[in-house]
C-alpha cells in the first residue's frame, strides 16, 4: 500500500469514527446527553496513544475559573488499530465517550470501573 493510500484509509477511519461519535451522542440517555452538549468533543486522527479518549478541564460544577471549555478528545488511530471490525469499533467508541463524559460528571476511575465503564 502506498503512503497516500494509507493516508486515505486513515482519513476514512477518522471520518467513520466521527460518524460513530455523532451516532453515540444522539442515542445517549439523559443526563449523559445533556452533559455532552456542554462539552467540546473532537476526534484526533493524528496522535497514536494508548488512550482511546481524554477528558480535559474541570468537572461539571467545579468552581475553578477555567479559561477553556471542558473537552473530550477521541483518539481515532488507537481505536481503529485495536478494534478493526465496525461492530467492535462502534461499541468501543460509545464506551469511550460515556467514560469520558463520566469524568466530566466528576466520576473517578474507580467509580467508572464500578459502573462497568473502564
């Protein structure tokens, strides 16, 4: 596969994950959907990382004077590499999104694990 074919495939996977994020957002139950509307959510297709997603910012209700709005970044390359089938990818994108929204709602890793969102 040539480099440009690989880049096109990578761009296609990022676009697919962006669609899966949008689909997951539309189908989230309240209060998760309402919380998601308060966040900047982006898909990063350039960074390879062991993380599937990252929440940055203050949790909802924190009294910190944040300059930037809270945000979630979904790492497309890591997800696409570890979940090659569409079904597995769709499931993990949703799980990752819910996990990161959980952080925004103030849940710690132990809380997320307890709820099956690790």
